[in-house]
C-alpha cells in the first residue's frame, strides 16, 4: 500500500557569471551577475523540482531535461517545476507544502521573496502560504560567501490524495 505521506529533498547550486539574467524562484532580480546554466539556471526552482521528484523516488531533473539537449537551452525553469508537480500528482499524491532555503551573499533576496512565493504557488497550484522561502548568506565563507555562486535547499511534503 502507498504510504499516506512522503517527503522529498532537493539541492542545487549554480555559478554566478557576468552577462546572464539572475532568475530565482521565477523572478528576475536586478544584479551585476546572473546564474550560469543550460536553462535559465534558476537554482531555487531546480532544488524545489528535485525535492518533488525525490518524494516519488524519481531521478533528478537532469534526467528529464538533460543539459545535452539543445531544445532546453534557456528554458523557463517553471516548466521544469510544472513537470515535477505533474509527476507527483500522476502518482496519486498532492503537494501539502514546500520550504526552501536560498544561500546567497548577493544580490539581496528578501525584497523578492513575496513575488517568488506568488510565482511558485501559481506553478504548483498550491496556496502561497504553503510556499516557504528563507534567504541567508554564507557569512562570507567559501565560494558562496565569495559571490561565486548561489545555492538552494528545498523540502516538500506530499500526501496521498485519497486520504482527504
Ligand atoms: Zn540547476
């Protein structure tokens, strides 16, 4: 029998480079640098998508959206997240809540959290108060502290949709 609840965890990190838009949680943040990657490199959204896939014990997003595939170049990561939510729902589960920690020395994340929660709740079709986002710095330690990149951790709780 399928368990009534499952959890998922995801982690992602991308390098900050010049000449790229800085997209986090589906929101473009004004900054001198942006995240490098094949898609829009939205590490917050990638960590969250991996958490959802992880809750179903599925392989990570690189499996469904391989960086070697030219058609995913520059893609909106909300599309990846929508795919991950569909994978959960097609297996008889729904999303209770998600919680994300983003670790960045710069840019300042806090002013954009409300907009990110709106975007993610729309993509996932869950209420904004079920989307937690917290931002912290790395206290100037290591590569993240040196503004070389941004990383994000995400967890989710899903429940069997025949239990409600
Ligand atoms: Zn990524």
